[in-house]
C-alpha cells in the first residue's frame, strides 16, 4: 500500500511538472519576416497569458541580448516578445555582410514603411503561433515611431498602444532639444558645450556626425537631472556575449543611426524626415497611453503633451514620470506595468 501511494504521488508530481513545461515558453530564434530572417525571443511562464510586443529604440538599440533584469518578473503574468528589427542586432548579423562600405549604405536604405510592415507581419505571426486575437504594443523612442505606424495601420491587431518617449515630429523634437540644451549650457556656464553647440548651429544637419555630437550633449544633461536604470539591467546574457553578436549590434547600431538621421554626402535621406504624427497620427482606433519622462529633452513633454491633447482615441492617458529622462529606468518600467495591469481588463 505504501509503495502504491508513493507511485501515485510520483505520477502526480510528474504530471504537474509536465503541465508546467507545456504552459511555459522560452524561445529565441529567427523567423522569416519581410523576406529576410529576423530574430525574436518569446518568453513567459504561461502561454495563455496576454502577449506584449516590445519595439526597441535606437533604431539599433536591441533588447533581446540582455539578461531578464528589466522585464523578467513580468513573465509570470505575460508572454514577452522582443524583436531585433531590420538592420539591428542579430537580424543585422544574419542578413548583412561583416564588412560594409559607403556603396552598401547607399544601396541598402532602411525605410519606416518597410519596418512597419515587418512589425505587422511579425504581429500576425505571433497571433497565429500563440493562438491569440490581439497583442499589447509597447514602443520606446524610435520604437514609438514604428508602434504608432503599426497601431494606425492595423488597430485590429492590438489591445492598446503604449508609447514611451514618443516621437511626434523629429524636426520639432530635435529643434526643441537643441534649444533646451543650449539654455542649460548657458545657465551652467558650460563653455565646452556652448562652443560645440555654436559650432553645430541649429538643426537640421546634413550629416550623422553632427546629430551624434548633439545627442551626446543632450544625454549628458538628461543624466544630470534623472535617476538612471540599475547597471544590472544592461548585463549581456551569456549566449549573446560573444564577438560575433557584439559586432552585429555595433555595426547595426551605426547602420541604423545613419539611416535614421540621414547623411547628405552619401545620398542617404533621413528615414524620419517625413514623420509628423500631428499631421497624420491624430485618430487612433485603440486605447493610447503615453509615458513621458519629466527630464526627457530629446522627446520632451513640451512636444509630446500638445500632441497627446490632439489625439482622438477610444481611451487615452498621459503619464509624466518624475526622475525619468529619455531612456528606461525603474519608474518608467513600473509605470508601464501599472498601465497594463491597472488600466486594462482582459
């Protein structure tokens, strides 16, 4: 009798273990999207939970390579999908030569519309693969350009859209950022920054280097007035911590950035020069939530809030996060979680 009871207990425990395995998902692989192989990760403890698709910023600032210190705790309640977009990370490494020249850049431009198509195709793949009706869409910085484009084009695929550090109009965003940074430099008597800003002049610029120099000053001042993310968030997972993947991330970041801002001498137009959501992103047929860092200079509240006020959507909310700048930190991630958990019912 005792042996029988132990046997029954073994089968119960073994069945529970198998069921838990069946429910969870942990996949990292290439899928065919937009005619090329693109890298995605899908992770969650229970495949029946709502799915969140994250759209990284940059455009080359992928998230898949990091250990689970940013969103890992969400995996108990959601299925999380990260995607190395066209021209970034492992997707870049899979599809582009290891050594590129100026001719390559000219002949292989990145286009917003193509990348938005990629995102929609990926969403449809996820819906079919995980047997879902809709996903939650979260875009950060550059990812907010893709996110808004995707939400506008195919709202039926998404429960809602969360835009963090929402880009509204790149020309307006970068012009305000220059003005604000110049004011800060003057108030702090930062002669080095003042001299560089005067040398650069007001944007737009005709080369990527000038934009890079301005962004470094912006980042410096944002950092002085905001709370950074924990260093542990940016720890590279062992399987991505190798020379090949590191080179793909570095090269993809350069490739994506030069396409993002443009470079006149090479004949590369800015892929966001025509982005103006105040013109063509005012009617959104799903709930819209904008999360804004109070200390964000690059996509400042002075630009995002007036845009938000014009949006027409079934539901919308604007969250100003103290101590946050343009990038992610704990307060931003906590706010994303609160929006999804507290504002929405599934």
